[in-house]
């Protein structure tokens, strides 16, 4: 497995990046809050290769739905996906994440 990295100063900057590359019709994305990092893994080889881009920032997010406002760069925990003009990130804390474990080991 090969992992490339993109580190951000904070979670808001990482969300800004993810919001800008997300397809326009998809406004929800999964995010891991794992071992002191908030991270997302993007496969770089669409045909099933073993190269990933790990986007990460040090920090933690509570499990649940987080609404991100691009204009103010603010994150708010919410109960539901309600607005088409906002980006939503579903934060989960896996018990174990082997890709993250290997990637964190190399940081």
C-alpha cells in the first residue's frame, strides 16, 4: 500500500479543500476522527490500485453530522442534512482502521 499525504493546519481548511473538490450534487462526505487525527482517504487509482491520498489535520470531531459553511469556514454539529447550499461531513470513529494505522505510522 502506498499513501500520499496532504496535511492541513486545521479541520476547517481540510473541509474547505474537500468542499471544493466534491462533485456539485453530492454534499455529504464521510470523515474519520481517529487517533488524534481528522482524516479522509481518497483512492488515487480509480481502477482499484493500492495508492491513497490521506488528507488530514490534527484534531478530533464528535461522531455525527457536521454542517460546513464555506463562506465563514465554520463547522456546526447538526441533527440532519437540511440545506443544499451547505456541505455536510459525517464523522465516524472506527474501532480500527488499518489504512489509517499504516498511514499514521509513516507520518
